[in-house]
C-alpha cells in the first residue's frame, strides 16, 4: 500500500503570480505536440509546414482549455456553475473534461481545415497522434492535485489519498496516464507512420480513447455530485465515451468504402 504524496499544487511563484503544476502539465503537452507535429510535417513531403503546425497548436490549445472547462462545468458541476459563474475561469484549480475539450478542438480543427483548404479528416488524421502526450501529461496533473481518485480496493498497489479519507484506493489517474497517454501514443504513432485510408487514424483514436476511458471508469470513483448516471453502474465518463467508441467504429467502416 502506498500513500499519495502531498504535493503543493503551486510549482513556484513569480512575485504575486502562482504557477500551478496543473498548468505546467498542459504546457508540456502543448510543447510536445508542437515538436512532434513539426517532426510529422517534415515527413509529409510538403503536405504540412511549420506555420500550419503552429496554428494547429494555438487554436487546438484554445479549444482544449475553453471546451474542456465548459464541458467540465456542464457535465460534472453544473450546480457549481450556477452558484458561482466565475468558477468557469478558475482552470488552475483543476476540473477539465476531455469530452468538452474534444468538442472544442474539433471546432478549432474544422475552422483550420477551411483555412488550410484541406479535408476535415485530413487535418484530424494528422493531429490525433499528437494528442495522447497531452492527455498523459494532464493525468499527471490530476495525480499531483490528488483529484479524480479511484475506488476502494485491496490491490497491493493501492494508494491512500489523505485529502479524501484513509481508505486504500486505485491510483486511477496513473491507469489513465498509461492507457490514454503512453499506450495510445505508441499505437497511434506506429499506425499513422504508414499511409492509411482517410479517417482511419481518427477512427482508431476515437475507438481507443472510448474503450480505454470506459474501462478505467470501473476503477475510478464516480463524481460525488452525480454518482452513477445509468443502469446503477455507469458513470458519466462511460456514458460520454460510448458515443466516441461508436463514432470511431462508424468512421472505420466508412473509411473502408474509400480508396487511397
């Protein structure tokens, strides 16, 4: 059994400004995506360039932060939003929704596809292999904050989150770091290294994330304000992940009807 380290959420201060670990993990994710995007652009034989990659990172970051925060407040803390609308802007306190962030990024990529004069799925197929690094970094931020803890367990690797209670729990943030971050990055990077049917890389991303998130939710404590939202066992995260899994399967099927 392990004890969750009590880490100060503030990494350091510059005068009156506090720099939070949570924000730094997002910064690491965006910088890694920028570097990897430029690497992919150099291999694209002129299909992509550095300026386009920079636009993707900038507008994608806006989509992640705005969509992620709005999604979290709408899906998981709507009562809190009504009681304190200004809480919408307190992103440094944690509380970001992947599903909301995904919607924000899709809107940004749709805009960029028009700007670049590229098919929408050509843009998403280029971008999605860059995403898992940011997802993994964000889960490390969740772990540092001691949030999104797991369900009670007697597993030998269980961890006590003292901010919650004295019960041993799954370190579900680390499960998500491995699945959504490390493993999904390896699979998508390998798969996208060869020419694939249009939509296939995007479809694989949706299927992997939907499946991994659905699985991990069995080990993650449901949101206290929501509990189980369907069938007396399904969490909000699982409910929101099912459409992604089904959409990924549909895109995979449709892509098989096309030719390279």
